[in-house]
C-alpha cells in the first residue's frame, strides 16, 4: 500500500494533486466503504450534498480511501436497519463533510485512543469499543490534504466525524 510505506505529504498534494469535486470523491468513498465494512455493508446511506461544485486539491485515491475508512466504521457500528447520514457543504473557504451514525457511541475517554497511531492500539479493546483501525490513517490523509478531522460521540446515541478540507477557492 502506497500510503503505508510512504504517506503522501501536504507538499506532494499541493504540487501533484488535482482539482476534484468533492461529490465525486464521496461517491467513490461510499462504494469503497461498502467493501471495507465487515457489518451492515448494505445499510442505508443518506447523502445531503449541498454544494456539488465544491472542489478540493487532492490525491483522489488516498482521499477516497481515507473517507471510505470513516464511512466503513459508521456502517459497521450502526445498528441493523439504521441510516448513516453524510452531509457535505462549503463555508469559510473550506469544504465540510459530516458522517453521522446512530451506533453505540464512544466514551469521552476513548476518543483519544481512537485517533492514535496503529502501534499504540490495543486491537481487542478497539473492536469492543467499535472503532476500526482506519481512523488514524484517515486522519493522516486528511491532514496531508491540509484539513482536519474532528470526532465527537455520545454514548448510546452515535458518533459524528466532521472533516474540513481547504476549498480550492480558499488558500491551500
């Protein structure tokens, strides 16, 4: 995997990335996430796509992979027949993506664990907590694209991941 051996850098994305409409990345990410999800791969995904023309500078393969990891987590940890809601909009020179599930949620003291690098993860504990190994990787990909990822959760209600990426109209 290209990302494991050599994580794409922000400099490379700036120099070699291409302008891409975020809706095309989201569509590809949804399709890929259904292959990654080990549960609920066929769950309903509702997409609220407010700014279809929103464009980011991206390495499309890695950005698709990163977002797919997050969607796959949302699918895998949602109850049967639950809906995962993906919203996308543009504001403040940024493109925003929200991925919301109605799963068991994550306790506040577990959120830091969720964002840590692979080698620090206690795999057994993670699987019980309902988080896949893709979150640290997804976070690194988003950061390499000049963006950030925020994870918030309410136990018993669900989890929301909000991704912010610089809009191509904004400063990169």
